[in-house]
């Protein structure tokens, strides 16, 4: 069996007397989509933030690509990307400007072509010159998803990426993720509060 791209052991996070995440274990290998399921407040976003190194766990370990996140965070993040409904891109920039900035940060070759391809796949090519802060919630989510796919990440973290989308667009996003799984085989960790809409049971880890 290949080594998992993401391995979490006994991950625990407390905020004063509140236990947000309690002893979580999970693994995600190349080509797998693993879902974290739970109601709002169950700790899904906290888990994502710990995997990104934005929040420090009280206990446990996180290894990505076989390396300790605490020691190799910058190296790991170059091969990782994320999409979340809880963080917005700079609102005063146009869509293409935001994506150009992130393409530069990730060293994306031929960034103009890459940006245009992603916008068309997500059916938001017509928004390329729109000011990001004037987009609807669903449009903003799709721009965030385009950002997350810019560097063809080996580990993709998706924090409720379909939460604000119309049902037909949400279905297209899920199909895009599954197509990405088949063609590029990244490891994908995907949070949701809806089991039936996102995953089969074998894909899911429930957070209480």
C-alpha cells in the first residue's frame, strides 16, 4: 500500500474548556476523497485549519507527504491548496487579478491559460473582469475553488465548497471533484454537513 499523503493521529484541539476536536485519526491516500461530516460547530473547519498550520493542535500529529507539518509547513503548502466558504479573497480586486496573484505565489506556468481554463470549467468565465467583492456567495465560492486548483495540488482541502451553491451548480462542482480524482489522483479531504449530497458512507468520517 502506498503511504498516505495525509496522516493525522490523535488530533486534539481545545479552546479553554471547549474540546473542538477530540482524538481524530484519519488518512487520505492519492486518488481518495475522504469526507468529514458534522453539524456546524462539530470541528470540521478547525481540523482544516490545523492541517494548514493556521491552528496549533494541543495533542496529536499531522504528517503530509510523509513529513511532519510542524517542521516542513512551507514545503508542504507548495503542494497543497484549499477552498473554504469562510474566507474571502480580496474584495477590491477583479477576479482575474486575484487569481493572478495566487498563480504567482504558486509559480504557475502559463497562468493566463490556466486561469481561463479553470474559469470556464466552473462556468464563471464571464466573471473574469468582475470585482470580486460584488459577486454573489455562489460565484465567490467558485472563484475560491478556481484558486484552489491553480497549482494542481497533490493535497486538496475543500471546506464545505458547495454550501452556498444552487443545486445544479453544486452537482457540477461535485462532478468536477470526482473528475479531478480520476484524472490527477490528488488526495482530497472534503467537509460537509450533508451525507447524502456529497459522499457514500465509505468516504466519510463523522465528527460529533
